[in-house]
């Protein structure tokens, strides 16, 4: 069985839902957060928009070491910036995955913090984990938006907000 077509199909499906969710963020809510321990919507949404880049990182490197890696979030000031960042990262990730080989996907990749190894898995598992991270953080964003009374788009079917529009 070929893994790349499966990963590409899932990438496309999740991108549609991610676009809808990111596009609902009001520009005036970027600094809002539901709790002092929570990220701001801006930080959370930026992370979601950047996550497709992990596909490239998984395919082009053998590890990520948090102890050595410097990180600066992409500057995002508006919903338009956010969507543009997501589209850029998505297009680059999709193009890189389309160029990948099945052999590349079976190579090992490690996530670590110095000597502490969090996991070592085949690159195809790292890509799947990336998709799971997008879904996870998108769900967090949905809670943030619900608390702001922003209608939530459906993910794998209609949301309660979309159902209410159909019934009304």
C-alpha cells in the first residue's frame, strides 16, 4: 500500500476544515484568551497556521532538538495574515509530500530536548502526528471561538451552528 496518496488526501481534507476555522477569527479578538494559562487566539491560530511546515521538517531532517532549535512565531496581525500564512505553509508541505518517496517516509525521525528523547518514529508517523496536532489545536480554537459567541463551522459534518441555520 502506498502511504503518500493517503497522507495527501488527509492533508487536503483537514486543510478545508482548518481554513474555515481560521477564517472565523475576528480581527479584534487576537489578544483574547479564556484563561491566564491559555495561549491568546493569535498565538494558537499562528501555531495552527505554521503546523503544516512540520511535514517539510519531518521529510527534510532527522530530528528536532528543542534545546538547539530557535523559534520565532510568524508575525500575524489579522485574519488575512493568518490565512495567507496557512496557505503558504500548506502549499509548501503538499508540494514536498508530493515529491517524497515511500522510502523517505520509513526513515526514522526523533523529537528531543537535548538528551531527553520524546520519541523516535518513522517519518510517516510524524506527519500523521502533525495532522493530529492541527486537529487538536483547531478544537481548542473552536472552544475559544464558542466562548466569544462566534459561530463554529462544521469539521466532519455540520456544526450545531450550521444545523441551527438549516432548521431556522
